[in-house]
């Protein structure tokens, strides 16, 4: 940006609410490239968002002291005035609120832009009409465009807080007075949003949004609202006419009051202004000047030499203190950066380091770090000294040191004052992280400081809202303006009362009206209650949205609960594993509440599915599975991880060892009766699986999952087909047995002579937890024949004990004692080979036998595993042939084939 570049220069001057900034944005977008400088970081962000909405984020940059968003193909730069880049050579350049050239603190920066910043084709300066003569004198070629205010501004005198109209901003200039005003508004009007210059932009945005969206009707603010912020304010009331300007208390000038009062009335809506509280009444002359926008022109522009000398520290200070003989310019008072430079220049270590031009330039860059903390000059200088010494010695700030500074601040607990101080501290490090080359990983530290600032900002917004806003009272009073005598309340039990009368109950996000009222009375009370419930709906929605998943659950009928409250239900989605939700929210609660509740419920069920059915989701996403393995995986996913082996017997038989291995990696077990994922048989996944399966089948009533820990459960007629399998059980006779325990039983049955018959072992009964009669019914349900018999009970002598002596022979006259008898069952396979499912041993092998299921010889001995007992490696109905086919289920099949060939 150089004054030597030629281009049209225009000063767009006028009062507030004339659309000057909007005009500048339109002009800039008419050029290929452009820069616009704005007085506040918050306003810069607002303009940036507007331009991004029009042109997209890829061509728009945002540069402030604490924020830097610079895409690769930047065409338009939105900056704070201090952060406007030099030497860009853009086609268009604009500076807003140019009257700040007269500001005693920041004026020299605006004056420098006025004198030297130019666009190649067009330059705009926007501001108050008081700058016309100053611009004309310093820029003879400047053209002037005057804009009139869109609406009128009227003085209404003094008003009490209690009589303050809605959509009012009460302006003060000290924290204590602002808090006192906000407390009073909370008690009398339901609350107020708080906007101060010391707040972070994120907190200010949140507080402004609280006001803009109508949660509160009042805004308590400092003069921070005077710089171009677009607010829906109808009335501005000054609670004070004096402020501390950093040096002393002084009265605000008429043009300063006008800048703030001009926030009243937006676009074509008229506005009013006045005073309140202890502020003295405005004299007629001042009030008239504000209404007619007539003020004394600016006579002096704050100035500081911009041709700095970096040879030595003393030379730099002299150049900064250089005076001018220009009648329009006056040297600015010592600003914070110069005060810091003077303080550091007497530090021996700093003075020793700043011995050449590069070191002096670095020192000046460090001194320009704003004093966000505003504690004391000496403490600020001490911090700058540390930063400078590290930068000079190491070239950048040490990561561990910077991490410690940030960690001390990263604490979201405390009151408003504590959070405000931490925010001021973190803004220093946010600024430092934006400086190129000062930290090792700029993107990391920018994100780290921004994250902490955002957390503290949100915490401060929450603390301000909690202290100064009573949402329920605010909304109630606003919506019941025509019936101000009515007062509605909702207690902890959800009971809604109006004027002490119970009119119904709030159950979750639905209102159930009391049926005892007469129709006319109920209609009136319902209208009042629904309006009164609006803030409760929003508060409940906020609380629900922030509630942990542990407070929520789903019922076995697909309902969604928040504690004991029904707040929604599951409905089928596009995918069986991705159900949708339907929130139970009254229409009167509004779409925002309904959407927030629905989003939170969707987050909950998505995480529930991802956690409980994680093995199944992983299987569905495995792109490495191909062919038959992929097809079987698809069927498993389609059946929620539990598949009847008989349904896919041919596919399983055709799987090669590589495919089986790939499936086993997902925890899939190829059982004799069922192919399943054992992890999904636990109670929680089973409960969710039944709900999802029931929805996929379109059932009107969902079957409930069995109580956890039961090996068998009774068979109930009339349940939908597939219910027991999805519950993790297989029906057999009058009871269903858990499929994993059934496979353990099958392991034991394989060693038995299924053709000749066998008796149940104690381990078999132990696995199932059944009596012998119940076990017999189970076996018949599995396809076995059971023959009942009776025999003399043989007493088993425990090892180590002496057998009892044989009883004495009976005489002819004595009747022999009847022997003790016992019932036993002999089991033999009763079905054909084709009906008998195939499986694999726990060791990975397949039941031995030929295609006819023959088996001969004795059991092959004991096999280890849970339950003990004799376990064979096969389970067939008939003896096998001498030549046994190689089992594809056996992971050692290939090796066995090789041995046979050898």
C-alpha cells in the first residue's frame, strides 16, 4: 500500500445506519482483489462471514491480531486496521470508521492508513462526517459521498430500568455498573445479555446471539457496541456519561455518544435514545446534535512516525517519539508498545541482545504484543522480556515452556472474574501463535490456543448467562404481554401451574394437560402454559443435549428414554444397522427443540450401535473379504451376527481355508448348529440386536430378550420366526438352549456312539443345567431318539473307601428286599445325515466320518476344555469307512494331504 499508486479515492461519510460498510463490501467484490480494514475483530469476523457466504472460503482471508485464516488463492482480505498487510497492491482498499484517526489510543494507526494506504484502482474511507475537512486537507484528490441515515433517531429523555422498553441496550462504562444493571434486569425483566470490549469475540458473539434470538430482550454493554455491530436495538439508554480512558475519567463528547446511540434503529426502523439510572439528563443542545448528526469537525489527527530506525534501541525510540510540524497532525501519546519498549530497553539482558538491526526489529515486534491482561506495565514488560530472550536465543519459543503457560490457563472452573482473567491471558498466547516463525509448529499452537480460548469463552458465556439470565421469566413475560397477571411455573416433577393452579404435567418434551378443568378454562390455561413452557423446553433441550449417554437408554420395544422420561423411539433407517429416531416433542416446543432432541438421540443410538455391535460393523467394512467369504459375511451382517448353519451349509462347505481364516479373524465361530460371533451373544448386544431385528421385520410388538445368565429358556408358541435365534438360543423340545452352550454340548456328543446308543454323562447335564427328563426332551428336539429304561441302581463307592459287606442271604421265610431302581435313557441319532448340521471342533477340525455318517470303534479318549469329561473329535450317526475324506473345516487339511501323498 503506497501513496504513490494512483486510483480513485472516495470518502463515504455519514452517521450510523447508512449502509457504509455494506456499500464498501459491494464495491470490493466488484474488483478482482481487495482489502478492507475494520476497527474491531468481532466486526471483521462478521464481514468475513458475509463475504464467504457470497464468494466462498477459498478466496477470502481473515487476518486479525489473534486469528489468521489465509487460503492459497486469496482475492479478498478482511482485517482489523492494525493487521492490514503492507505492499499487497490490491485493486481495492477500504478503511472503516476513519474518524478513529482522532482516537488518543489507536488514532495513529488509522491516520497512517489514511495517509498511505491505497488501492490500485479504488480506495474508500468510511466514517463520520466530522472527518470531511481533515480528509480534504490531507488528500486533495479525494471525492466525497455523503449518505443519510435510513431511519430517524429520537431523544426520549430519562427512563427507569423497570420501565425500559423491550429491545433496549443499556450502556455503561464500568464492569461493576454493568453487572449491577444486569442483575436488576434479571430480577425485573428476566435477564440481559452482556457485551464488553474485554470479552473474547466468541463470548461476545454468544451473548449477542442470546439477545438477537430473543432469549432476552435487553442488552447491557459498553461502548464496544458502537463500532458497526448490527444489532436489533430499538432504544439505547446511557447509565453513565463518563468513562475512564486509560489515563483519567472524562465526559464523553457528543459525537462519541452519537456513535453509540446510533445503534438504535436498524435499517428502516426508527430508534430512540436517552439515559437511565444515575446518569444526568442530556442537555437539549447535545440531544439535538445527536438527533441531527451535527458535530464539530475533527481538527487534529493522531500521528506517529512510520519511518522507524532499527539501528539501535535508542534510535528506534527517538524515531517513535519524532514530532511533526504538520498543522493537522499531533503526535500520539505514548502507546502501550512504546511504553513496553522503554521498559525493556533498561533491562540489561535485553539491551545486550538488541545490539543490531535484526535484533532491534525483533524487539519492536515483541513490544507490539497487546497487553490483554491489563495487570501492570512492569508485569507485561516482564512477560515480553521472557518472550524476546527465547526468540533471540533459540529463534522460537520452546514448546515445553509455551505448553506450561497454556496449561496453567486451561481451567474452565471459577466465577466470571476468574474466567475473564484467564481469557485475557490466553489471548496473549493466541496472538503469539499467529506470528510467523515464533513457534515451531504454527498450526499446532494456533489450534491449541484457539481451543483453550474457545473453551474459556464458552464457560464465560455460560457463567454470564447463569448469573444474568432467567430464561423462563424472560420468555414468559415476553409471550404473555397481553396477560401480564398470569404467572406459570414448572416444578421439578414437571407439574405446570398457572397462578398456582395445576394445569398439567410436562413429560419429557410433551405436555399432558390436566383433564379436570372445564373446556373454556382449560383452553385459556393451556394457551398460557404452552407459552410459559417455551423457556423450559429450551432449557430441557440444552440439558438433554449435554447429558451423558449413561443417562439414556433404549427399551426392548424401541423406545428411547432419558432417565424415566420417554423422549423418542427408534424407527427403521436406510440400513438395519443405522436406525433413525423420532423425537417425542410437542409442536409448541418449536423446531429448534425438536431438532436438538432428535440430534442428541441420533448421536446416542449411533454410538450405542458402534459400541455394542462393533465386531459386526467391522465385518461389514472389511473390503479384503471376497467371493464366498464376502457373501457369507454379508449374510451374517444381514442376520445381525447369528446365522443358522443349515441355511448356508453349501456355502460353508465350499469355503477354502484362507476364506475361513479371514472370517475367523473377525471372531466368527463355525458351530455345528450355528455360525455366530460369540461377542455378540452377551446380554447388551443381544438386547440391541433383538430391537434392530424386530424393526427390520416390521414387527408391531418386539420380543423381549431373555434374562441374562440362563442356559435354557422355555419355548413359547406364537413368537415370530427367528426370535429365538436372534435371542441367541435354539429351540429343542420344550426349551431353547443357548447356542454357545449347545456347541459345547455338541463337542461332547461327538465322542458317543450315536448309532448303537449312549447315555447322558454328568457333564452333559451340567452344561445344560437340566434334569435327566428335561435333557431327554432336549435331545429329542435336536433329532435324537430317546429310549427310557429302568435298572437296578449301582452304588458307587468313593475312591479310598471300603465297600460295604454283601448282605446276608435270606431264608425261605424272609422276603428279599426290593433293589433300588433308577431311570435311564439311551440316546441314538434319529434323523438322517442330511438333517444333521456340520460343525468344527474347538481345535479347528471337522467331525470325522464319511458321507453316510458311519463311525466305528471306541471313543478316541478325553479332550480338554471346559466341563471336562470324555469328548470325542467327531459326532456322526454311523461308523465311518476306512478312508476318511479330508475335512475343509480343518485348518491342517493341507498338511494332512501332503502327508498322505508322501
